[in-house]
C-alpha cells in the first residue's frame, strides 16, 4: 500500500499523522475493513488505543488495525502465526509451506522467529511476499546476524540488529525492554516454579548476568524508539517475565514488569511510535479477565497481544486447545491480538500441519470473542452458515467454514446412503425431515429403506 510521503520534519508514523489530523490510506483501509468510520480510527490511533503496524518499506501489506476505538468498541481480534528457521531443524522449504498455510487461512500477522544463520534473505522475501503484517524478535537473530558469542555482544550491536529488521520492512518488533534490574530483583526475591520461559527474555537475562549491565533495550530505549520511528515500526513490548506455568501467573515478577511496560508505553507514544503490549502466558481461567483489565489500566489502554493464555499445563500435544480456550476468554475480556499455539508447543518445532491446527483453533477463539465485542457484522457468517445448514446446502457450508478443505474432506470421506445427508444421521437427518414437513410432504422413514 502507498504510504503518505513525508518531507523532512513531517509526520512519518501512523500515530504522527493521526495526531496531525490526517487520515492515511492505512487508516482508511482499516476503517473499511472493520466497518468503522475513518475518523474514529484516526482518533484511536492518535491516542494509542489502535495500532496499525505498517512499515513504510512493506509495499505488499494490507493494513490491519489492532485495538479498540476511543469509545471502547473493539476491532476484530487479530491472529498471529509464528514460524521461522530453527537451528535444530533448518528446513526453509517447510517454513515456506507454513507461510502458504498462514496466508491461505487468513492469518493477520506472521512472526518470523528465525534463529539460525543469516536470516535476512528469508525475512526480506517474506516481507516482499506477504500481505499480512510481519513481526520479528531481533534478539533471536542477534547471535547469528552478528556472528558473536552472547557475552561479546554490545548494546550498540543489539541496536544494529533492530535497525536491520526495521530497514528490511518488518511491521512490528518484540522488544523486551521492561525487564530491568529492579524487575529481576523482584523475580529473585519472590521466586518462581518455572523461572523465565521467554526465549528473548532468557537471553537478555543471561547477557545482563554475564556482563553486569542493565538491559540494553531499557537503558537505551530512546535510541530504539528513534530507529523504529524512522521506519514506522510498531514496538511490541515483550513480556520477558510472562508466566510459563499456571502457578506463576499474576506473580510479582509479571506485575513488576507490566508496571515498567506501562511507563515505556507512554515514552514510545511521546516519541511517535505505535505500541502493542504483550501478555501471558500460562494462566488459570479465573485470572484471565482480571489480567486483561490490569494491562489496560497500567498500560493506558494500549492494544494487548497475548500468547494463549494456556489454561492448564498438562496437555502437551493439545496445547492449541488449551490456548484457544484461554484466548477466547482473554479476547472477550479485552485482549486485541492472539498469538497462536500449535499442538507441537513444548514438544518440537511445528510443521505445516501443526500450523494449520494452531491457526484454525486460534481463529475460532478470535471469532468467538468478536461475537461478544460488538464487532460489526461478526455474526453474519454464523447466520449464513446456519441458513446453509437449514437448507442442507453442503457446498455453501464448506465455503463458509474456517477451513473449507478440511470440512469437505471429512464429509466426502464417508459417503451417506441417503443423498443430501451425512453419515451422522443419514435418513434421520433432522433438518431434512423438518424441511420436508414444512414443504407439506409426508415423512415416512420406513419407506425409504
């Protein structure tokens, strides 16, 4: 999408333009997609309640809004897919298959979490190809990009990696800037069952411990913001202290970091950088709604991006389900953006089939929340599906399904004896029976054989 051109000193980012009273093409596109007034979207971007991650270099992007308008009406809940080349299973062809699945099923975002070797080629091609917004975690890429041991990396080096990702066109970056020395002290004093489970957070923690220095992303936050502002990259303030077990949820470490993230949110907005805030993690069902309200309060209603939450710790192989349950509750209570979880979570790198399972489960959670968030037209597709089921219109049902190919495959795998039905009920299909009666016909199942 074309970006508004900027003269020296003129607005660059979406929040810059919004504060200047200008509706950008990106804002107009989001308004049209969401069925909202463009001025409402502009006002929400101006105050930080909506983020439109849209790097000025991402020409293929179809913009999407994350958050809620100033009157509190949520936009459609967005869904992210994680993928990327892993050092233990470096199969670039499989990663492109995952990209195909993500785009086919309508993922709103793709995060490239590649951590093996020189990742720039994959990242730049992904930006060129993807209409979905692209996110990264520069910390993951630092060791391979810089070709240095972790303890040898300097604060300047870390900023160089952030700059490279911004220049490559990624729309948002996860930066774990809230885990400073005060937060670590709180974590050490109170303890945890699962300690730090964030990969980026653990690397920064290890670097801080080895060097004795403050978190470079916290200490030099203003420089990070300057880099992001130059390219209109949204900062996704990562939760290095997110709970990795239900036991650790809502503990001192998590809340101490969230308080710091709230302060950083204000600083980012002041610098003209759009913000999303990342959240838990693992969390029991009865804590989720309160955590959503707490984030909105402490982080000034910034868009909230959650991983799950996973509502139990005992379902490896089915964690896409535990996360979808938590995601539906979280989004219904105010979360704006769900990061998918696949069946492979905690076990191995997901393959393309795992991506499909995880993405569909998360889209179910997001759509279920949209139905209660006041999203315009959220129930329309459900109503059309119900009408197609009433008429037993199978092709229409397949077209309306979140995963049409799977729905059709299941139906066709077991042909019914009675045409127009399925093998669940066959000639006893309730819809078929009532349709016949409503049409004035006499239903005699025995006569059908």
